[in-house]
């Protein structure tokens, strides 16, 4: 039988068409593989860049305390923190002029904008980028020699009245005494509190969880906070407006050994008492103290400052005078309350705004 030339031709043509389809499929497969491999690597690198941006934004926001120095310290901290992270097997490097922006974060509108002053600056935006990620397969398909990736994070610093501190000076003052008028919510910033004489005392020794604070309790709290390491808003504190001689002497020694001084912006320092136990006049011993809700002390100032009362806030006290000798009615401490200077001593939130703050650092990606 004679060969079927027609059939043979058709078979050869089909084989040629299949070959073309296979080639096209291989090219497509190669392109998809290139995309998957290179973009997968770029995605992994982007996650590494995000870790660097987060670290930089968080570290920088910590320094945004409203001072002029913070405008320098925050970017420097961001650069250092980001550099501890790697992307594409090399450290994340920030260009402060191109990759870091200081500004203001509005938590209500969730927007970042420029800030006019250091006091308004509460946020830092950090951008991490790579323009040289390898394009192994993409190069063969598309001719691209490198891939790019960029991410950003915003760190912002917010403060509220401290609701907890890790250690405190075992003293308490009544809320009504630091308000310009009872219940006003407006506070004095230049008040001096005294333990004696009983008719005018407006500060008392304080013990967490109630009960009358003893001399041993107060002395231990002054030196190492062993009995009660924390003070929380909502705690009930017991008061003692007695002299506690040994505690007064301990406190006088701590004032003398302290490195903190009466601050010029507090105004002129009061005159030193003739019986003062302070040798290094001008020193202060400073620490958080309890503010309690005891309205009776202001209604009847001459009454003893005693009882058990709830803590509503934490203020900053600076003891500058101790009189530990002489008649009992003359033994005294004098302490200035500083409600104006923010101090980030809080370990929890929830207190009234008495200067001791809880600082919260939040990230937005």
C-alpha cells in the first residue's frame, strides 16, 4: 500500500505546533517562577525592613519629651535601634534627613502632621528602604537588575497621670489642699507641706493597705521600699501625723546625701530653721508621694491628719527641710510639691495629672 503523504504531513505539523506550545509554556513558567522567587525574597526582606522601622520608631518616640534636646536625641535613637536589625543580610541604615520625620500624631483622627515646636512633637516617622534587592530570575526575564522595597512606622508618645509607681516616699497629702479651690480640678504648683504643728499640718506618713505606719515601716520605705514596693491609685493608705523621731533622722540623712537640689524655677528657697537637721542646705530628697481623697482635712484644717483614705493620684515631693531635735511640736519636715515638671516615673496609668506621668509608646504601620 502506498504511504499516506497527507497524514504524514499533518503529523509533522502537529509536532511543530506542540513544540511551540511547549516553548511558550516554558517561557511562561520561567517568568512565573522568577516572579515567585524574587518577589518572595523581596517580601521577606520587606518584613525585615519593617522590624527595623518599628524598632527605630519605638526607640525614637521614647525621647520625645517636649524638650529641644529631644529633637536631636529621638532621631539618633531611631538610627541606632534600626541598625541592630538586618534586611537582605546587611544592617538597616537610616539617613536622618530622608528617612526620619518628626511631627505630631493625632490619636483621634489617626493622622501624622508637622509640629511647630518641640513641645508639640510627639511622634516620629521612620522609613526603611532597600533599592538593591537581588533580582536573580527577574533579570533573565525582564532585564531588571534589582528590586526595591520600602516600609514605614510611626512611633508616638502619649502621657497620662501615673496610676502606679514602683517606689514612693511614704507621705500623703490631701487632694483638697493642692486644689486652688476644693473640687475645682485646678492645682497649685508652689505649695509647701509641713508635718507640724498639729493645727496646720497637711502631710502625714502613709502606709499602703491601711493601718498606722510605724517608725520601722517608714524607715524601711525610705531606704529600700521593702514593705510595699508599689503605690497604686485606688490603694487605701493609713495615715500617721506623729513625729516618728528615728524616721525624721533617717530622712534628714537622705536629704544630706541626695544629689538633687532646690530648683531655681521654684522661686527663692525658704529660710533654714534654727534647729534644722540638714547640713547640706539646698539639697532635696525627691520621690513620688500619695495624693489622697480626704476632704475633711480642708473642711477642718486644725483636726489631726489621720484615718484611712483612697489614693487618687501620685505627685512629686521634694523634702528640703527636716527638724529632728527639740520639742515635739517643733519637729517637722517641709516638702515642696512640684506639679508642673513632667516626670516619667509611672509604671501604670489611671491617676490624676499631678506631674508624675505614665508614658505609653505606640506604633502605627
